[in-house]
């Protein structure tokens, strides 16, 4: 595979690092040409810890968690913020969630195990997944997770059986596919026949009919409904539409099944700025839209206000995270492109190869200079599609420079691999001038540890 032809329309831009706006972690600064985050010099940190290296601005993380909580609680006191661990998880992150009073969405056995290992309260865990295994379900029910979001009737039977064997009644939500599909640019109503997730609202009233099965299952208690309409959403009207459909569904279930369900989880999906020109809605805008939509719909359908949850992932962790690399090789193909090869790539950031993600790169040791060259930042892996940044401006690159790629806090570490025997990077949290390694770099021994 080769890359699409270089985008000749791309112009170098004269912006320096601090002009990249919403892309930057909140504490980003430039001193004497060096990029600082959390009061720590990224060039020095790269030298001390080696590259590739994930770095998180802890103050920014904490600030976003508090902003999410206050944005919702000030408008809608009976609400909770559930962090989607799939976006980023390690033990320090779990501790931060507990410290800041956030709930946790766990979508796999390992995520739950990490939470439990940190002493995180299982009652605050919401377990997701379209095909949770027998083992995952048993471990979760045994641990006493707060809610399991069920995805199918097959799973319903499985959960009810396991809960019965363990002598408990498991609180659950049904995941509803509300027929609102949203993506970065647009949203369309599809009727949602084509989704592997959840109970479809369309298709002959499938979700509504399945409520009867849920009520007949002996060892589960239906507490409410969940939906998740997509990710990296800029158009808030998609959330408004989903909230309306969900409240309407809830009101109908309450009326026709004689239930008083009072919990609603609207999922995640708020978009963020990956590029300097991106202008996503703020957390406050998102809270205003969703809480107003739920209030309006409840008033229209005569439903008391439910407890409301949202499940942000990316919008909490993407911008506070960056990845540092060292330039090892450069290759200029006249009239094609300039490749700048770094000591990481698709093993620490698969998003560009996977779905054409795009990022803003800077050279951390030239952070005060304008970005006058257009380059493609390629990785060190044996795939032509191993790129992190395609045709983006950067300062004049030289071998040995430290590159910082912004907005890599979400879905990079959690999707990382050891392709080509590449040990996964360490993770460093920086705050108030201090750098703490919170996940050590993987070693060659780690790579072989499971081999018999
Ligand atoms: C069920 C569920 N909740 C929350 C999220 C988090 O989404 P985002 O990171 O876009 O906020 C996801 C992401 O795929 C999801 O599947």
C-alpha cells in the first residue's frame, strides 16, 4: 500500500506552537524555544525518559474532569459523569477518577481488573460490550459492578443465569440503538438496522418488545436505558435528537409496562480539536444541549426527570495527552513528499493508519519557530501505511530533533501494540514542574514474559 498523493494544496503555516489554540494541553508554554507542559521541559524529559513517550498534563486532566462535573451538576444536579476507560486507562488514571468523583465505563475484563486492583468502588462501574464473555460477566457480577449495560437477549439470559448462580439480582440497563448516527461532519437517521450494538428501536419495535423479556428474567433488575450515538461529534443537535428519542422511549416503557424507570445514560461522543482550525463545542455547550434536551423531552412526555449520565472518553483525555518522538531518518522524494521517520508509529498510535486521523506536530526544541515545512511523519514499522501525520506543517526538521504530536491522549495507548517487537512507551504525568512515570516503558523481557 502507498499513501495517497501528497496534498499539494497544503501550505506551510507561520504559526508557532503557542498559536495552535485548542489543540494544546492547557499548561503548554514555550521558553527559550523549548516546549514545556506542566512546567516540565519536554526536550529534557525526552532525554531523561527516552522516546517514544506518552506525556499527560495532569492539571488539564483534572480540570476537564471538574469542568464536566460542574457543567452537568450546576444544570442538572441528579447527574453523573462516567469516564470511558477505552479511551485511556492505567492505574494512575483510575486513581484520578476516584479522586475526582467520576464513574467508570469498563468494556473488558482487564479494564475492570485494573479498577478493582486500585480499590475503585465496583458500584461505580458501568460494564459495556456487545459480546461480554462468560468470564467477564461472572467477574463483574461477583465484584458487584453497579450496572451492566446489556446488548442482546442472548446476553440477558447469560447474565440472569450467572446472577442466579451467585444468588444476586444484577442491576442492568438496556443499550438502545436510537436511530441517530453521528460522525465528525454529519448525522443521518438510518433506522439503525446496521449496528452490532444494542437493541434497535426500529425493526418492528424490537427494543420495546425486548423489554418484556428483560422483565421476565428472574435475576436482573432493569434500571434504565443507555445509548451511544458515535464519537468525535461536533454537531450537538445529534445529542438533542438522541435525548429526545430516548426519553420518548422511556416514557412509553413506563406507561405501557407500568414501570418507573428513572435512569438514562446518553453515552459519549463529544468531539475535540485535533487540528488548529477545529472548533468543537465546549463541555459547557454539550452539557447545556443535553440537559436542556432531556428536560424539554421529559416535559413533553410527562416524565419525571431521570438520573442522567454521560460517558465522555476522548473529550476528557485526548488534548491533555501528547506523544514525544525522536527523528531518526529523513527522506525527501522530490515532487512527492518528505518523510520524517520517528522512533514509534503505528504501534503507539494506530489511529492514522486505522481511520485517517490527523494531528498537529511541532518540534519541541524549536517550538518558537514557524512551521515552514510540509512533512509526513512516518513510523519505524514494516508497513507503508505506518504514518502518524500526513502532509502537515512542522519546523525545519533535523535528525535528533524531538517531535511532539498533540492530542494523542485518547485511543492511542489503549490501542497500542508491540508490532515489530516494539516495547510500548512509558507514560509520564507532569504537573507543577514535576514529572512522574506512572507506567514504565515495556522491556524486551516483558515482550517475552508469556512465552513458554
Ligand atoms: C458505549 C460507549 N460509551 C462512551 C464512549 C466514549 O466515546 P468518546 O470517546 O467519543 O467520548 C464510547 C466510545 O466508543 C462507547 O462505545
